């Protein structure tokens, strides 16, 4: 099944939330597919590109968050997030994202995502600033020592942006419009979709990065640099509801 943004959206699926994703960095590493397969819940299998599984760290900011039918306090309408993710297919052959963890700088948002979307959200202390052309991003999970702060610094792309060619690695990593989640016991699998314009991206100029999220998610410490570094300025996103698939 193609990964295009419209093919994955159930035509009857309402929009339950809108938000804007800003200043995204995508750092990805190749992995042995068998290693990643052992980390997935029942009902999902590894999706590969060029014979490898891929695991990514994605820091970004959410802004202008609106949940239809629920008034949000001002502080819940914008916050940074960072996730550790891989790419999978379900038993129907649908491509999507499996999140090992998602850290966010708002406790209420963390509670809501864990409760209603069954995603492994964690609260973290975060700060995002701009220094000239660069974005500086810092994240420290709650109760982690200060020396375990994840730090990223990259140039924000403004010119030379492009859309990923279908069949390319960039298309495989970026053009994802379905997510999967599972309840803690792992025997109930859910899926949901998002819709947005295609990613416009550029290879990222990264001067600082951290892979501490791998250790926080029971992976061996990651010491080698990423195999792919991409950045995107972002776009508005529509969120559609979850449904149980297993």
C-alpha cells in the first residue's frame, strides 16, 4: 500500500485535534531487523529499507494545539516534544510508526496522551531557543540527573527545501501518516492517522546531538553518529481518532 497522506485516512474519520509541528529534526540509525522485531508488540512487524530497520530520534515543537470540544488552558497549547520511533507494518500490511517513547514538557498533555492514545509519553524538562540560524534544543526526563540532558543543535532550513521522492530513504523515513499504540499489557493494538501536507525538508547541518533516549528505552548505548540527518520547518496537522485493530 502506498504511504501517501490521503491513502491512509479513513474517509469517515473525523478530525479530533489540530496542531502545528515546528522545527523538526530527524536523526536515524540503521538497525538489524531481528533486533527491532524483538521489541515490537504482537500484531506488528518490522518495515525495512535497504535491508535495515531504522530507529529515529525526532525533537520538535507543537504549537496552536486545539482539541475539539475541550477548552485548553493557555499553557497546553504549545510545548516541545521528542520521540524515539521505528517503522512497522501491521497484519493488514499498513505502514506506520511505532513509538518507543515520547517525552513532552507538559504534564497534562502527557497524561492525556497516555490515557486516551495509549502512547508511552513521559514528562521532561525542555527548552528550545534560537541562536542565529541554529535551533538549540535541550530535554531532560523528569528525575534524570542534569548531566543526562539531551542536547541538539542544528541549522533551521529555510531555502533549498524539497519533497521526498517516492521510493527514496527520505520518503520512507518522513512520509508517515499512521501510528500504532498498545496498552501496557501489549495484547490490545490500536491505530490512528494524521493528515498534513507532504514534508518539505533539507539535509540537516547538526553540530550537537544526543542518543540518551536509546538507553532510556532499554537499547544498548548508541555511540556512532546518525546514518541520516534531516530537518523540516513543519506544517499544520490534523489528528484523527484511534481505533482498535487487534
